[in-house]
C-alpha cells in the first residue's frame, strides 16, 4: 500500500497541474457516478469500489479504526457501494461489519468476500464465519480466493446461491500467471464475477481474459489497480500531462482508474485505502468522461515513457 504522505504528494501535484479542487471528503454529492450492470442479472453497481486488504486490518488501533470509519462514511456519501474483503485480510471483515452496523449502512453496501481454504467442510465453516464477521445473513458476493480448491467451493456456492445464502459467486486471482485458469473457469458462463489484476502496470488481462469475461457475461472486478503503489512511484515528481484535463483527471489516481474503467468489460475497480481524502479522489474517477481507445493508447504510451 502506498504511504499516506506519498499519496498526498501525488494528489497535490495532480491538483496543481490541472488547476482543480478535489472533492472534499464530507461531500454528500453522489450524482452522476458511473455504474455498470452485472451481466448475469442487470443489477447496477458503482464502477469504483473499496478494497480492504491491509487498510481495514485495524481492530486493535483506535485512531486507525476511526479513520476507517470516516473513510467508509465518505465512500457511501459519494456514491460508493462495493466493499471487498477476505478472511486472509486480518480483522478487515470484522471491522467492515462493525463499521457498517455502527453507521447504519448495511443495506447500502454491496459486500464481497472470499473463501480461502481447502475442503468442503472447512470452506463452509470459513464462509459462515465471514458472514458472521460482516454481520449479514445473506452475502452479496462470495468468491473463491486465488482459485484455492476452486471446484469444491464452487459446488458449495452453487448450492448456497440456490437457497439464497449468497446472491452471486465468483473466482479471483492477483497474478497474470493464473489468467488462463480463470478463463477456463468462466468460459461456460455460469460464474457471476471474476476478480483479476489489471492496470497500466499489469495490463495482461486485456490480452484474452477480459474478452472472455465479456463473451461469457461475467462481471469483472479489478484488483491491484495501482499495482500496490508501484505506479505512483513510477510517476514520482511528474505532473499530470495537460491533455489529461480533457478526460477530467484531477490526479494520477484518477488517470490510472479512468484507463481501467474505460475498458467495456470492467464492472468495478477496488482500490484500497483508509484515507477519506483518497477514497474521495478515487471515486472522482467515476465522474465525467472516460477516455476513448485512442486516448487509452496515449495514456499507456505516456505512462510507459516515464
């Protein structure tokens, strides 16, 4: 995760370069936020969500917990809904469930988590534990994390979907080496979501996997949209190009996210943060214009040239 001081510098540089004022974190304006349909049902979800890896693992720290609370409130105020977690993320599930309950927003969130173990019974126990931590009786999305014992857990999830315990099922991975396996699993068309790494720094999913998702009507959640902060380090001390104003970029984060969201197969990207100013900045990428294909190529070429 990118450190807060470093991210603040990028926000300052981007805002100064374009002469814009960033959306304040206490703003309740959520109009005109980009949303995308889940292909299997047509239900719409906002195109920018919130990842919780590392950043919401804060149960033992009162100050960080308060920051997470403010971030989640800002996220919802600005139109966010999709929050993604996992049992491997420490206390993130418990913190998400607690804060959602305290803020009275359980019905406003689209909650996604994962199963990350082997064996049918172990998987069931872990999924039930995750739902208790998130304080839900019916989960929006359960995903098989990094394809661990994927066929066993998908069999369970198909049964749970039929009985209404989960609304959607999916599979995930974070590395391009697994893209071929993900493609094989989603090709039949009975998987609701695939979560995969995709960014200007890790564009491999665009070669085949995103097309396969579109063909099989599978929703795509993008993880690692900033390559764990490496993309900000790549552009360190580099102002945004003036032409980025034309597509509404107010920061490098928005530049990176708009490039992702402009791919028609992408349903939602989930940058992780515990900073309310950062979550507001991220959600700004779901406002205004998206780059066309020629502009996306220009954005990629400029990023690669730095």
